[in-house]
C-alpha cells in the first residue's frame, strides 16, 4: 500500500498558486484571521479507512481542541502533512492510522498539530459526521 503525503512547502506553494490575485494582495505577511478559519481537504489514500474512505472530504479546524483520540492534521518528522488519529500515551504523542497496514509514528509534541478534523463529508448525507461535539 502506498501512502500519500505532501511536503509542507509544496502544499503552501500550491495554495498560493490557486489563490486569486486579489486574495493574495490582501494577505499581510504578519498573518490574519483567515489562518484560523476551517478548511476542507480530500482524503487521497486508504490509511484512515474504514472511518474515512478514500475520496471523502474532511473539514479541519486550526483552532480545534486537541485531545487523545482526536483526528488531526499534523506535520510529521519529514516535514510533510499527514492525517491521523492522535494517541497520547505516557506523555508521548503518537499518530496512528486506522488501517493497520500503516505504521504509527511519534511526533515531538503538540506544536506539530496543524488542526483537528471536525467533520467528514461525502456524496451522501448519511455519510456526513461531526467529530467536535
């Protein structure tokens, strides 16, 4: 099974390339409130199945509450974004895939967490699910 990851800088460059010129013009280098707004991404591999099927949409809240068992969007030790379930065991932060074919990995701490998954969406309304309630 191949796992799909994207380098942090590549991800930021693709966001900037996709942004409209007016939007880029209005962004300050100091940051703004838009950095705290939830955003959507599509799951592109099977590492989090069966809960998150390949192709489903996840909503990520950068200001979400991080706790043991939460589904998180994080930066791994290779500086790549990764979507996993966070387990906090004996003070260690471990990212775990729901699909057992993928290995768990330890991260250095909460500073590596970019956001918390708050919703899953798909083509059918019955597939939609909230995680922050």
